[in-house]
C-alpha cells in the first residue's frame, strides 16, 4: 500500500514541478546576487565613508 502511495505522490510532485517551470530561476538568482552586492556596498560605505569623505575634502582644499 505504501509503495503505491509513494509512487502516486512522486508522480504528483513531478507534475507540479513541471507545471511551475524554472523560467524565473535565473532572474531570481541575479536578483539575489545584486541584493548581496548592494548589502556589501552599504556596509563598506558605512565603514569607510567618513575617511573617504575626509580624503576628498583634503584633495579639494589642496586644489
């Protein structure tokens, strides 16, 4: 009995996965990578923002 139930569940799961498709998978992966890069940039700017601002101020005052 459990063998038939397992086979039925496997067929239904495969049918569901095929109906959903994987067309948007690449787009979601690019969005996740972009979000990770944005978070890294925000952290870097938060850490080094003041020193970079001072560096630009010194350069502008030197001109």
